[in-house]
C-alpha cells in the first residue's frame, strides 16, 4: 500500500464533499460580492488541498506504507470516558464531572494508589472551584449542585 | 524608541509578579515532556481576559521565553526534551549528564540561553520598529502577498513533509472561513448551528489541537520509566569554557534570531541548524554526540534567540514567527488588539512592556533555572496518570471559560480527535494554527485587493513589494526541489 494513502484519501474525500457543499451557498449579486463571491475562498482552499494531496500521493507512490503501531485500548478508553464526562458536564455540573474525571482517569491509566487518587481528585476540584468560580467569578454549569452553591457561596 | 525611560511600566507589583510567575510556570511546563509553551499559553489564554492587555501579552511573552529554556532541563537530565526546541540539546546534554557533568551542562544551557535571548531582544528592539515603518507602506495587496509568503514558509518548517505542512496550513485557512461571511452575510459551513455563525472560536481549536490531542497521544503510550541523573550542584561554566564557546553562542544566536524572524520558523529549526553549524565549525567535531559542551551551548542559544526573532514579524507585521507566537497573536485578538505597524504608533506602552517582560524573563530563568533545576527536574517525574487528567481539566475549563458555551467544549474535543489522527499520520498542529491565524488576513486582503485592482488580478504584479514577496514565496516553495534537481544533475 502507498504511504499515507489512507489519510490523504480521507482528506481528498472530505475536501471534495465540502467543495460540493459550497454549491449550496447563497448566490450574491455582483455589486455586493465586489468581485469575490463567498464561495471563492473555500473553493480555492479545497482545490489546493486536493491538488497537494494528489501530489503527495504521486510523490509517495514508490514508498511503502509504514506499519503504524495500533492505537492502544487505553486511548479509546480515555477518549470514551472524556466524551462521556463532556456530555454529562452540562447536566451534572462541572465540579462533579471534574471530580469524577480526575478520580477515575488515573485508575484507567493504571494508578493503584487509591488514597492519593482521592486526595488528588478532591484538591483539583477544589482548586477549580475556588480559583475559577470564587476568585475569577467564572460561571460554570453547576448542574445538581446549583442550589447548594448559590445558597452558600453567592 | 525611548526605551530606558519606560522601565516603570513593569516596575509595579502586578506586572512584575505576572512576569515572574509566568516565567517560572514557563520553565516548569517547558520541563515537562509533552507540554510546550504554546500549549501552556493556549490553556491560559482564556483567563488572561481578566488582565490588562499589556500585562497579559507580556506574561505570555515571558512564558514563551521560560518555556523555551525549560525544555533543556529534562533534555539534559533525563534525555526527554520537555519541548521540541530542546531536542538538539539532548544530543550532548544527556551524555554530559551521564558522565556526571549535568551541572556543567545545565549551567552552559542557562547562560547560553540568556545570551541568545538577550541578543535577539536587542535585534527585536532595533529591528521591529524599522520593519513596522516599512510596513506602513503596505496596502492590502502587500499584506496578501506577505500572508501567502508566511504560509509558504510552512513548507520548510520540517524536513519531513513540506506538502503535509502546506495541507495543514490550508486546513487552518478553511477553519477560518467557517461562519457568516462578513461582506455578504452568507453562511459558510455552519450547518445551521447558530453558535457557528460568528465563526469557530480560535481558543478551543487551539486547546484541542495542542493539548487534547496530546492527551490522546499520551494515552497510547506505555508508562515511561525515566531515569533521573543525580547531580550535586549546578556549576557555571568556567571563564575558559565560556570563552571557548563564545563564538558558537554568538553564531547560534545570530542563526536563531534570523530563523526566528522568518514567518513560521521557530525554535526547533533554529536549534537544529545552530547545532549542525556548531559541529561544522568546531575544533572538537568528533566529540559531538558524546557530551561536547558546545553541543549544548549552540542549540540553547539558537532556540532562545528564536523567541526574540519570532516576535519581530509578529509585532511589526502581525504575521506569526512561530507556532507559539501564533498563539500569542490569538491573545492579541482576545484583547481586541491587532498586531502590526500601527501597534507601534498606537500602543507603544504595550510594546515596551513586552520588551521588558522578555528581558526580565531571561534573567529570571537564569536565576531560577540554575537554583531550581533540581526541583524542576523532579516535576518531570510526576506520574502521567495525574499529569494528563489535570491538563484535561484545564482544557475543559479553558475552552468553556471564554464564551461560557458548551459548544466551545465540543469544538475543543473534536479538534483534539482531528489533531490526534493528523499527528498520527505525520501532520503537525502548528501549520493548522498558522492557517487559522492568517485566514482572516488572507481573505480580507485578497477581497480588498480585488476591489483596488478593479478585479484585474494581474495588477498584483505591478507592485514591487508584492513581487518581492511572491519571489520569496516561490523560493520557499521550490528551493528544495530545485536544489534536489541540481544535485541529481551533478
């Protein structure tokens, strides 16, 4: 298999799809567009990306694809758990989400010192709450803790 | 510039404290393998909104200086460069440490970094206003040509794949087109999502590409067992050693400053070229790679000199000199500032604060780098299981913080995944960031040029400065293929 054929093919396919998508943009009268339709720049960009990707494929045609190391299970687990935390952060609140993330993630990354993990998780959550919410006055989604926080800290 | 009389700008507790703190944070972060000064600035960018613009930008510049030096500590002590610019430092720094000369190597790294940093700042102070004065004559066609030149320089960032860097830059340009087109009001790539009408916010993309993608990269790695070299005390290079390295330091500082000035080229390229040139000119070239002190002095003076050099096009033209200065330009945007020649006329205080901030940062990391190297090296031994979840907390808080919108958090996460896969296939996040930063300038200056030229694009070739930039663009794109062709012919 030619080197980088997978990633370059994906880039070409996405660029072609997005190039085609520019045809759905509204047409603008020439007087308003002043010589440059809103589609011009994206089309120019995608044309160049497609051209360069094909050029790279031609350059690589004699090079064999390197065998890439498989993505470790831990990367999928990390991403899955991160995605889960981001999705629940709005409803559950940032502080509980951060606590859960920092509590479980070290364990998923093979840490076994549970007391230290609990302390670490508590300190990080407390730091975010004190520094960002109380000092910098950033308002994060507080989720199920909203009443408690409003009653006691505002 | 009335340079000396403006020192009072940093002589107040807040600004001084911020510069001090940022430099130390920079050294700490620079020392951590995987965390770079660019990433640190990206993560802290949303919170600088609480600071005065002068203080915020000076703090970022100081962090940039500290972070560039910090990478050398772990490069020397554990053979794990904290940041890419310090990679060349490890070639001779670690063998020196293995021979029990860690203190000598760290001492030389600190001193040569400061010399490189200060020399490049002198060039910055002299050259940036001159460049800005020239840039006053620039109209939209010149800015368009300059931005294209900046993007074309991506081809030479890394010797691995110039084409991939260019594709990365174009991906960045595409991201910059998302949102409602300002002139015509047409929605582009918003897919009906109202939050995208104003375009994709720069900060979450930055955090995603730099930090989130690195978390996923780190998740794929097994736990590294790093052996820390023991050393009793930092010993400054002797006067004789310093004398023997003086030429190397000066040459590398010149190389670093010059490469830093070139758009898109940063500390990593400077350090590599500085190291190679030092080996080429050295009397002890056979000792390189085995623990030669010149092999530490050269990359360290070059990569720190690149910080001052990279700030020259950033401040004078608004064209980033490196990936980190592209992030700093994002900081300008957040604070409603626009880097470029008018900055010198309208915001002189800001410039003085940046200059002094960087100058001060150099002295701070000399002192703290020498006194605290032992502690900083311990930082690198923080277990990954604690380090990277903490980085994610900053990603989450930072991407949400600026606009207080969950959409930005989703954008950060998507950028992280895209960045992870692109990095896996040899694409670097730096060109994408450069593309995003330059996107608006490219499109707007092209649109304005088309109006000026009454839609005749051949008029570009009637402007001398444009022609110079186009010639430079041609050279940066085709220099290597032409050179290869000539070499084949021989």
